[in-house]
């Protein structure tokens, strides 16, 4: 039985807990007439306060980060290196600027559309294992920045899968060496022993 995650799920105060609980949930998109979905296998938590790895650390506000300051339950999609569209889930209440980066998925539904978008001939880890890859596969671009995750374009479902502690591993986040000691925070979560996880 599938159930779309509610605003209450996103608007809790512990972004690290939310990042962990998103493992095993299902990210869905209904874009350009194509329904696609995948099981979330890797996430990273970012806190808007006391986290030098966050775009919004200690109140930094720019045109790009304004979405992060909205109440939880929105998509925060930004362009990385001018190429990759990265999809994040805004959490906490308004003004806190917490977010969870979705780093990898295991393809579930709409795989033909995913293969076409990624110019792949067969399903393999490179299709959706990586934050820029999964957004391309699901058709998510910066066009959908600030869109509600409670609507019918991009949303996340709980399909009743409960993961045991041993099935979820944690590690430091990827590509945030500039954050000093904050780079050592074990705020990346992923499905243990899964090929559907991005590579450093």
C-alpha cells in the first residue's frame, strides 16, 4: 500500500533523521506525460545552521537558496557545475533552511522513459546512481525548483518497506571537503551492500 508523504513528515526538526528515514521511500515524477519512480537508496542531510557544507549555512540567503527557507515539503533543485540538476527535499519549518539531497535511486517504474532520457540501452547502476543521473532519469530540472512535494508532479511515497538498522549505512558526505570539520559529519545514508549507490 502506497501513501504520499505528508507535510508533517517533512516539517520535523531533525534533518538527519529525515535523511535516514527517506532511505527505502519511493521518489516519483509525472513529467512530460511519463510516470517514473525509484526507491531512494542514498541521501545526504544539510542543516541551515552550523553546517559549512550547506548552501544556507548561518543564514546565507541568495536567489538560489530562498527555496530552502520555505516550510518543508518543497523541492529544492539547483544546477551543479552548470550541468547537473540536483534534487533536494526541503525540511523543517519555514526559516530553518534544512534540506536532504537525494543522491541515488533503484529504478522501479517507467524504466523505458528513464533509459531514453539517459540514452542508456539497459538498466544498470549508472542509470540512477548519482544525484545528477537520477534527476535526468526522472525528468527533474530546475524548472521544478520550489514545487510542492504534496502535488502530482514530484512526490515521495511510503510503500510500507521497513528497513532494519543493519540495512542502512552512514558515512561522510561527498564533495564537501571545503566545509572543514563539518565535512566529517556522518550525514550520508545509503542502503548497505547496494549497487544503486553513487561512487565518490
